[in-house]
C-alpha cells in the first residue's frame, strides 16, 4: 500500500466558514515567492456520546463502524462497535455535508429553547479551522521560520482616543520585506484618502500577518470607525469581502480576525510575561529593543507636536512600528512555534490557555487520528488538591547566591512515572508530555550551542519555549479536575507528592554541603554559599547534588547573584554580578508603583545589596528633599488605577458610599467604563485627582513623603536591624543615642 504523502508545508492562514468552504494560504519556506492560495471544502464533524438528537433523520443518518463514505450525507462513525466503552464516553464521530448543516440538524432534534450546540450535553465541538486542521493532519507554520511569512506592522496616530471625537492624521507602516513609510492626512479632508492608501498598500504587500501593540483594543476599532465615517470599506482580508470581524473570546478586548491574514497583538503576549508595565515603550526598554535616539512623546501631546514639529512625530511613529517588529520577535515567537504543534490558528494562541486552549486540542486530535472514542470526564468526587512545596528558609540580605532548579520537574515526573489520566485509554496524554519533554531538552541544548548561527539558535529557543508552555501545562491540566476533559486530581496529587519529595531531597543534599537555603519553591531553590567560591565551584556543587536524583531528573545551575534581599516567599531582589537588578513579586514590581518611588527603590536596593547603608540613607533623604522642592512632576508621583465600575453604576452608589479613585474620575467628568484605567495623583489641598497636567508640580509633598516610607522604604525592613530601619526612616530626626550610619550593616536571619 502506497503511504499517504505528507501535506505540503507552510500554512500561514486558514479561513473556514460554516458552509464548509475552506481557504488555505501557504508561504514557501525561505521567504521567497508569493503566498499560494488553495480552496477546498470540508465536512463538519463533532464527537458525540449519543445519537438521540439526530433520531429525526431516520435513514438519512447512516451508522457504521467505518468512516463516512462519499455518498453519506449524515453519518455516525461508531468508534466502539463491540460496545466495550466506558459510560459517558464520546462513542460516535458525527459528520455532515458542512459544519452548519450538521449543527442545524442537531438543533432541530434538540429540546425546545436550545440556542446552540454548546448548550447541549454530550458533544465535543471545535472551531471550523480546528476541524480542518485535525481532519487533514496539518498545523500552521510547518517548515517556516518566524520571518518566512510577510509580517506587516501599522500604527495610528490620532487627535483623540475616541473616533467620534478625533481622527487619524498619520499611519506608520513597516514590514519585514523592507517597507518603512508613513501615510499622512494634514487636513481632515485627506483622512479618507489616507485610509484608502493604507488598504492599497496592504493589498500590494500581501502580508500574512498584521501586528501592532494593542491592535485589537485600539487601532482596528478606531480604523473601522473612521472608515465607516467616510464610507470606505475596510477590506483587510484576502477572501470574500475581506472585512474584519470581532470575536468575543471571554476577554475584555474582543479578538479581531480577517480572512486570510492573522492579526497578532504584541500586548496579549506581553501581558502574559508579568512585566512591571505592559506598554510598548516599557516592554521595548525591558527587552532592550528600543531604537537608538528613541523619541518619546506623551499621548496627549502627539497631535499638538505634529502641528509644530511633524518630523518628530513621523520619527516617533516609525520607531513605534520598529519596536513592535522587534518585540514580536521576542514575545510572539513562542506562539508562532506553538502553532506548529497544536491544531489551532496562530492568531488565537497568544490568548489561549496552555492547558484547555493548547494541550486539549492536541489530545482530541490524537483520539480523532486513532479513530478511538474520546474518554468521558472523570466523575470522582472533587477533593482538595495539594500543590508543590514552598518554603522560606531565610529573610534579609544574603551574599553569593545561587539558583538551581530541577529541569522540567513535573513533566519529567510524568514522563518517568508513566503518569496520566485514568480515563485516557489511548495513553495520549503521557505520550504527548513524554515526547515533547524529550524534544524540548534537545531544542534547549541546541539553543545554547554557540556553534550554530544566531537565527537557528533563536528558532530552537522559540521551539523549546513553545514546548515548555505545553508540558508545563500538563500538570495544571490534570489538576483542573472537571474543568478539563481529561482532568484527574489523583494523578495531579501523585505528581506533586513526588515533586515535594524530590525538592526535599535537593534541599537536604544542599544543606549537607554547608550552604544556607533561602527559598525553595515547587521545583527550584535559592541558596547562599556564604563566601565567594566562583561560578565553576558553584556549578560543581549543583552537579554533585544532581547526581543524587532519580534517573530522568537533573538539577540545573540556573544563575547566580552577588546578593539577594529575601523579603517573603516569591518576593525578592537580586543584584547580579554585572550590576543588573532583578525584582520578583508584587512587593517589588507593581503596575501601580509611582515613578518617584520606583526610582528610590532601585537606588536604595542597590545600596542595601552592596551593604552601603549610607547610600540607602542618601537615597531616602535625596528623595524627600526632591519632593519638598517639587523637583518631581505630577506624572512622577501619579499611579495608574483600574476603575471597577461604570460611571452610571457609580452614580447609583455615590450618595451612600464614595470610592476615592471613582470619585476622582467622577469629579474630572470622565465617562469611564469597568476596566478603564486612570492616572491619579494626590493634589495639594484637593486630594486624589485625575492627572491632567503631567508636567505640573502641584502634588502634596507631605503625602508622598509618608507614602515613601509606608509603601517603599518598608520593603527594606528585612535587610536591616529593626532599630537601624527605624533610625533611617522614622523621620524623628537625629537622636542622642543613634549609632553612626557607617557602622550599620545589612543583615539576614533564618526562618524557622
């Protein structure tokens, strides 16, 4: 028998419609040649436990132990013809002439009032593109590198944030094939022409992917609204009318889609990385991709600057899309690689949960390809699930710190122990986790191989990151219980019990070698060697402990630091040997942190971690003096606050219960909605106020001095003796019995 040839590589977009039409675009590997389109049709298919909702079809529904034939309109593939199947398993693979026709017939036989197949029990239904990818055994991006598809970034500059109040006056456009330009509408009458020029440019460049930062929440809704004002059809796609549409995927910002082009938002990927700020400029600075000579303009001043210095705004906008391009290569690369693994469209992956949104479709695909009934969910009584081991061994400032972790501990435990859901008769879960864990370690090794070209190492790094997302989600999927189709709390408990035992073994072996443990968390540990031993000796120590672990598990050296402030579990500051300061946890990284406080904390932490207590004192006194002299601006002391109600909802409660942030937004006349964010500061004599004058200096110095102690200096407590902290930050002035600050030392203490 001649084997079926593998499908051609290079899928960059799939557009599948309810009536069964499927358009597929492929891009040849190597970034050469135009995109190739193919058009086909697909039958709709759904996993089902029973056939009662199709009983009305009578003889039009054929039930057989074989797949549907060419003459079958409606068919039920009986995947367990011998009847040997667990109760409530999905025994049948239903199919119909098109997805819509199959769903229509199911609803026709459903109880009255049923609105959609999702309201019915006993079915597993996937999206139309997912159905196509699984049925044809394909995925996106096979054989492609990140830059093989044409990626185009565009960014709007507008006169207001609301398209009913403002307009677009400039659009920066860039792609990875050399395009770098701006489109302008100096006068309102030119806006329609500029929008049409953008659409023409997109059609000519024929990108596979459209990218920007907050493209779903701002650029596309604003662009559509302004196009509608001028009667310009916003044809962004490649098929049909090409108009984009939105999907409510349960998040606050709808997901925008268009036929034939994937729309990717770097903001979605940045938000998952828990950075101090998810804004474009902050993310670009964090990853070191901000262009040299970067122009920074506040949003409110961009339009005004354009009127007096248009060249500065052009440069600013071009640098915006340049940053998006560079940021996408970092934060979207794992999702791009993930699309090679799971049967889901690329544009959905930055938002998809790694367990339900990535791993579960892979499990469904495994059962579909094996023509096996999909298992019934576990019905065991829900019981509390015990997680990993988390211990704090020391707090304060410790020196010569090493981080070691068990490489892919939970996936390795699953792999070595043969652990999987009890109901998974195919063993698909264990096979996936085991295979991907092994492949991930290979990609991780190759990503570190300096003999390989840089782009190839980046591809290996992206693949190992993608595989890490999937295998690390495996334990969480087991522990999700009934929220996951193949959840199994007992299996999850088995994984964490073994993990706790392994981490206890690691900490015991480290203690036996004379180190001071600082923090142990799930699969890793921070410890201090007490004295400088050098990186080679530290690595040798970690390797010696690794040799004591069970087969299939390794302890990896995961970094070192000159000093560490251990504040509380999962909240610490690390001063690296190269001078880099790494902060972890809400105590040190908060999106609500005021700029003046964050700057003080950075300076004070560096001094504390170098045992320079006079430097800590100077950081505090200089900040207090700058506050009193109003050297900071209102923007420096402002914080960004999420508003939890709409203006209308707050109006109903305002007479009986006022909330400070909402009241400030109310007094400013803002038409706010739930989830909106406002920049607020404490104005002298007025209290909490919406920031309208960023460069003004009418803040309340006394309030911010008090906040400096209570919100920032207090985070240094664990690294100082109580009396020393009180002397430095109480503000009581010099005392008769105060000791010389030069005699103070950073300290630490064990935690029982």
